C-alpha cells in the first residue's frame, strides 16, 4: 500500500507541476514539506491502509467462495462510498491541509469521487491477482500431491510384483538360460544376458526406495535397451549414442532418460541410414545435458497419450525445481528432446 500511495503522490506531483507550468506559475515546493500537508498525507496513508486491509480480505473471500458479480459490485460500491465519505469528513472537519482548503468545491468533490472509485477498483484488482496466484500455487501443490500418490502407487505395485517374482530366482533362471544357450547361439545368449541386466535395474531396491539411481546405471540401462532393440531388428537400427564426462558419484531420478529414448524408438524411423537416432549425454561437474533426436516414422503412427513425458516433467519439477530445463521440439520431420539439469 505504501508503494501504491507513493506512486500516486508522485503522479499527483507531476500533474501539479504540469498544471502550474501551463498557467505560467512556479510550483509551491515548500508546500510539499509543510507540516500540515505532511500530517494530512500521513492520515490519508493510515486510513487507506485500513481500507485496503478490509476490502482486500472481503474481495478475496468472495473470489474463494465464487460469488456472483453482484456481490463484488455491492462491496465495491460500499467501499468506494466509505472512502469518499472519509475524504469529505476529513476535508470538512479537520482541514489541516491549506492546499485542500483552497481547492474549488466542485473540483474537490470530483477528485474525491475519483479517488474512492480508484481505490475500490485497485483493491478489487489486487485481490483478483492474489487469488489467481494462490490458485496457481494450490493447483501446483495438488498436481505434486497427485504425482506423489502415483509414484507411491507405482512403487507399491512394483514391490508387489517383486514379492511375486523373486529377483534372485529370476536372475538365476536367466543366468541358467544364458549358460545353456551359449553353445547354440551367441546372439540368443547375449539377448538373455542383456535382459537379465534390464530386469536387475528395473527391480533395483534403490530405484523403488527413493526414486533415484546412479547416473552410470541409468546410462547403462539405456545401452541395454538399445542392445535389446538391435537384437530384435537383427542389428539394422541406425543409432548413435555418445557419452562424455565423468558420471561416477552422480545420481538422477530413475527412468527419465530411458523414457525419452523409448519414445524415440517407438515413434522414430529406426532404419533410416541418413538420419540416425542421435542420443547424446554430456556431463560437466554435476551438470547434465541430454538430448535425443530422431526422424519421425512415416506411415501409420502409433498412438501416444503423452503421459510419459508429462510425468517426467512433473517428477523433474519435484526433484529439481528451477534447476532443470526440458525442451521438446516437434518439427515436421524430426522430434528432439533436450534435457538440462544444472545440479544433479
């Protein structure tokens, strides 16, 4: 309120100086520092601050209760009238500002009504902006709570699955199949071993407990998914995967990079020799830059709900706040996803 009132005083000062100059008169600067004038402005500031305290709360409550416009109009008119009555009572009763006393009655009443309407409208506007800001924060909190519930539900489902499928039994079985397949097919044995690594990462206790995993494990998981897809398509996929920088000691929320890569495998033109799927990881200190670019598949498209990327963005919001940037470029022929995390 002090900032608003100071702005209005400056605006009034500029208007007064301009009016004096147009009349060929010098502005009475000593009036600005006159004790009566300063006392009058101080009383105005106290009264308007009280006015805003009550009207802002009233308007905000009306917004929260989603009242009709008639309720807002009623409060606005009553507040504006009370404001006008205060200025008139102060002018008639106290008269501590000689400058106000010299104003023409018609001009004074007109200015008073304008002040009342302005302050009432300013209070309504500030209450509305505050309401919008609160609603945005409330919506974000609800989204984060819903996402947290989804994560907890997924974690519970994963734990239930892990309870049904003993990881040690699964790994031992896959290792047995790997050993048995070695004499018959190197490709088959490699596929079984890769699948074993993928399952080990997916069923990791660390991922289920806090949602984070070592960055090197996430990158290795990307390698394994690429390998298993290459085996599916007889090593005909055109994929370029580069990793630069030291990943030791760094962690990342799990299944973020792999979701982006799987999206590229799902919708990309995998066998185009002129436009490979480009996957790049750059680590500098504890800053990560990740990009995935693929040529779009021609012909029938697989249906996509966008839930995967939407969930990734929400998880990144919770984990990194303002310390990340996710940029998605949907061009006519290519699809590019770039993720930067400033502090892992």
